[in-house]
C-alpha cells in the first residue's frame, strides 16, 4: 500500500476544504434571519409562523401586528396590512423592496425603523393608504426607483425626511399628508416626478405650507392653495391641499359604523 507524505496529505485536505467552500458559495441562498420576515420569490413566507396569510401567491394579508422588518423578494403581488402595524426598534427597514417590479403595499402602519419604506432599483411600485411615522431617518427612501405611485398616505414625524428620492424619476406622488417631519422632502438628481394629480384633484398636504407661503389663499373654496409648493426647480406640487386628504380606510370605517347605527335604529323602530 502506497504511503502518502505528510505534505501530500495536507494538500489533499486543503483541496477538499476549498471544494467545500466553493460549493457553499455557488449555492448561497439568503436564509431567514431572526427579526426579519421574508416573502420569498417562490411565494412562500419565512418563517411560516409569521402573521401573514398567503392568498394564491399574489395577495398577502397581515393577520396581526408585526415587530420585524419585511423583505419582499417576489414581484407582482399585493401586501395588504388591513390596518395592522409593522413596528421596529429604531433600526433596519420596515418594508424592503429591492429589485422589485409591480408590488403594492397598502393599509399598513409602519413605524420606528431607520427607513419606513426602502425602495432600491424598483419600478411600478404602489404605496397606498399607509401611515408611515416616527422613523429614525426617512419615512420613504427611494433610490433608482421609477414609474411608481405614492398616494393617500400619512407621512408624519419622521426624524430626517418624510420622503427622500435619489436618482428616481417618473413617479407620481399625490394626496399624501406630509405632517411634522423634520424635513418634508430630500431630492437628489430626480426628475419628471409628478407631485399632484392636476386641478381640481390636487397634490399633497404640507404641514409647513403656511410658514413658507404666509400670503397664499385658497382657490374659490376648492381645497387647493393658489401658490405651488416648491421642493426644487424640477419637483413642484402645483396644487397643494389646504387640508389632508381623507383616508379611504377612515371613510370605510365611518361608513361601517354609520351602517351599524342605522340598523340599530331600524330595529328599535320595528320593536315599537
């Protein structure tokens, strides 16, 4: 039997270790990290115990409050918060959309992260009817993001910017309430963004509007100020709102309460 020299044995062991490392790198997959929830590219949810219901791999519905970040790895889906809260501990991203196409996030409250919404190299994203508040940096931070729509949200009390856009264009941003953010906006090299939905639909509500434009007046009881809100020379809300846009979720809830109240009155009247 042939005997191997010690140096030969060491070389063989080193080669086997290198092969194992190469195999690991080639088969790398982002795994579940404690404190993070994933909607994977194949539609599965990790961990499976997360309070999110999967409906046909296209609609995902929160069934309870969440104290972790959500990373979405799947395109062409809707995440409906149903009014539940996604709450952080002051760091990370509330909802992370990286390299995503055609994703809708609606009806959530996202608070106390570094960034409430983090969008990177994504397009056709819809952010609708969310409350994005009290985040350490920005309510919404979008980089290389285009053809997306951000509307009907309350973006408030974020400690750096309500919304920050970096090299992001051709987006529509309207009917949002920008309220008491340290700075309402930050724009870097971002063009062709529409900050209103034309007249008489209007643009956004800005809580610092009267400070910037003390002589502005409402246009004929239209709910729109007569002076545009200038973010920079390329980003202008032409028709800023006098009061915040009513949240569809709030309207629905009020209608439901009124309906129950009406039924109650009818039943009382019938008993008589």
